[in-house]
């Protein structure tokens, strides 16, 4: 079947023309990559009436996907879930919970999902990184759901027990785990243990990856900069918070691009995308980074380096605060591609 989607951005500032629609644009681009034809995009202000009316109009007679971005948090104007609930005929709580698991701040999203006729409505958060991560989590299930709603399929997809019952390869992309023998043994590289960057004589070496096929690789990492007060209060009076966050974002992206120069024995990679987000809280800044490539080796170090450089930029800007800031919880949360397929850090909270 043809996969079609509509994107609705919910934001007072975007609707009022004071901010550009980065989340809606990122979501539309991601859906296109996943094989959807995005047939409509729209922006409405926050509020139950404008959101519910636009969702109802988008879903009327539509046998595709309607995705909203924004208005799912705890602010007094974050009413997208309530507006969606007025339109949805059948709830799909499993999709909403899967989306909440996709991002370090997922627990802060109150988004819902459900069915209106033959249309699937899904709420996503309002940041560009969060919408991409969230749609990626449910993307493998969407063609099957829409096929069922259209009455074209009754078969359920085969679950992968390594990923808690979820498919992980997006539509139209090969699943790297489907043919594990596709990556032959690399001479001198050990499976199931051992130090891959040490040769039999105990000398450091760069791992030979020439025998591996190039596959899509993705890695997500996060860390936290702990401050003695709110970020703006830790900065010199003449330095705006937005300027520091912008510089840190650029530093993180540049750090990912220079990882092979900064970390010994890393392979230089042609990165296809790097996204760095910084979210200020009362006395901290959460830094998250996603790196992607199509290569013979993974981008875990690039994601971790992006987080580190972005966090260091915030620390440098706040170095005169008392006590000085510090970085903690630098962690790889997820990776995709290669022999190991899809891995997500188990048994821990990502908040």
C-alpha cells in the first residue's frame, strides 16, 4: 500500500511567526526517509479547540498517518493530548508508551495515540531530535497498522526477541541482523571478547574493517552539566543563554566530525547526520547527541564526543560560577547497525 502522512505542528510561537518550525520540518523529512508521502503540513496554536478541529479535519476520510509535534508537556498551554483525545475513537496506548521510551526526556511527554476511522493519529514531542527518535521507534509498525486499518492485512509482523518484541529496521531499509553472516570475520579481530584494538603482540592497532559491508549506523548518547544555579545565572551578565547553547551545539557537531583526530585508533567516518540538543533545567543542562552514517564501523565514539564537546562548552561559559560546574553521566544509550543490530541500554532510566 502507499504510505501517506500529514504533519501538524502545535505551537503558539510558530503559529505567531516568532519562531521557525524546526520540529515539523524535521518530522516531515524523517517520514519521507521512512517511505511516507507527506501530503499535508500545517501549524496551529496551542489549545484544545484549534488542535482538535485541525486533527479532525486532517483525519476525515484519510487512510494514513496524522502526526502532531508539540504541546505534549506539562505547561499550562500543552493541551495536544487532551485535544487529540476528543477526536480519537480507539486508543493505542502501546504506541504512546513506545514513543515515551525513545528519548532521555520521554517521561515528560503526555502524548497519546489512537485511531480515527482508517487514520492513525500519533502525538510526538516538540523538539527536532525527539520527533526523529520517536518516529523511528514506531516506524517499523506503522505500515502494518495502516494496512490493518485499510482492511488489507490480517497477519502480524514477526517480533524480534532481541528488541523486546519490536522491529528495528525502518521500512525500505535492510535489517542488519537478518543475515548475520554478511559480516565475515576480520583477520585478527576476536568475537565474543578480547581487545579488538590490541594485536597478538600486545601492540595498539586500528581494527581492519575492510571485510565488513557498509550498513546504516546510528548512535545516541547523553550527559548532564550540573550547575550551582540556573544556566543564565551562571553566565556573565552580558552573555545570553541562547548564545551559549548555540555555541555548544556547534561545538558538539564539530567534535563529532573530528572524533578520529581526537581519539586514537578511531576510523575517520563520513557522517551523514549529527544532531546535538541542549535542554536547560533548574540547575543543570541535559546534552544529547545522535550521530548517523553508512559505514563499516559504528558511530558510538562520535556521539559520545559530540556530547563531551558540547558539555565542555557550557562548562567553559560557566567557569566563574561557584561552585564550578561539572559533567556527569556521559552514557551511550543506543546504537543501531552492524552485526549486533539494535541495542538499547537495558534496565536503566533515560531521564
